[in-house]
C-alpha cells in the first residue's frame, strides 16, 4: 500500500537553529533557538548533548536551561542555553541527543551534529572612549553603530566607556541627550511644543582591528 502523505505544513520534528554554526564567540553562551514553545521531554534526564573536542576527548555532558521569550511581539519562542563553556581556540563536535525537546504538538527533536571552532580574544578589538558633555554625560545615551548606521550597542553615558569584543571593521559613535530618561531617542511632540532630543555624531569613522585597543576622546 502507498504511504499516507502528511498534511501540507505539518512537521514531525522540531526545527532548531543555533548561534554556533561554524564558529563561536569564546565569551558567548551556546544557544539553541526554537520558533515554538518547547519543554524538556524528560526533565530528569542526565544529559541533553555531548561535546567532543578535536581529539575526540569526551567533555562533560551539557545541562540545558530553557527560557521562553517574545519574538516579533508574539510570545512563545524558546531559547535553550547550554550551560557549558568551551575553551577558546578549540574545535568541537556537539551532538544533540534525540527526543530531548518536545513542543506543544508532541513533536520531538531529531539528533543533530554541529562542528564549531571557538574564537580567541585576539580576534577582536577594544574601543575605549573618554567623554565629556556641556551638561551632564550621565544624562546621555551612547550608541555604537556599524558602518551603515545600525545600532549595535546602546548604554548610559559615563566619563570612561569601554566596548570590548568588537569584530574588525568600521564603527561610528552617536550620542543623544535622554531628557526624559526612557533609554531611547524621542522625536519630539509638535502639539506639546516638545523639541526632539539632541543628537550628536562623533566626527571620525573608527577602523577597529583585531587584537588592538583604541582610545578616543570626545567632547560634545
């Protein structure tokens, strides 16, 4: 007899993505991402994944912590945090065991194998900023931007700020006066005669290099 076809769009296994496909930042946490809510099928299981170094040495089995979060304003996606810190500069094979996770539809995960290489501190640059503002620097928000102007980091202003773990490339710095202390830039309100919050751009495009620390001063 012919096999019965599955209804269109129905999956028998859970779709999983991760943050360590080919390389992994040594300072980060290994994560698995799920588009739907999942749970550990057996909360008492002793292992969820097995990690082998390049010489096939068995490392400790990995404990996983789950956290539901919101994605695109819809609650329910889940991130799994793998509570194991690999060694910088090492290569690993990470094997996810089958049937560790189960979603709300009863689907479970297949086994999966990923190979990854952990970066080292020498692959990143550091930016140190010494700032001053005509009013109070602590009333400002400082933003680190990529070359296209996308915001990578946003922090409350301090006289000395340090941005670490920066990939080699070009960066910009922007600041705005956070007059209402809500942590974001406000465009103003014409009806209430409220001016847009003042914005400042550092005059240089910063060329960050691997294994270098850069210092800049900015008074605005």
